[in-house]
C-alpha cells in the first residue's frame, strides 16, 4: 500500500499519502505542510483504508 488513499480515522474521512513501514505500521502524511505526518498501527479499530485515489475532478 503506497500512494494517496482515502482513510477513515475516528469517524472522519481523510485523503492522505500512505507508506507501509517495517513492523506493519503505516506512515500517514499530507501534501499540506501545515499537517505533520504520523504513524499508525493498521490493526486499530479506528483506522481503516477505504480505497486508493486514482484521479480527481476539478471545475473549470
């Protein structure tokens, strides 16, 4: 699992970059420098990967 994903944490949907680390942990980071990266254990109930982002739509 590497790339941009939609995740659910504590009831909130987020779009974040995910990288699997040794020990089956996941680093969650944002392209926005205002938000710090953090590491989670994917076995936690409050963390779930909903799906991988494959594109985006924008209004012209």
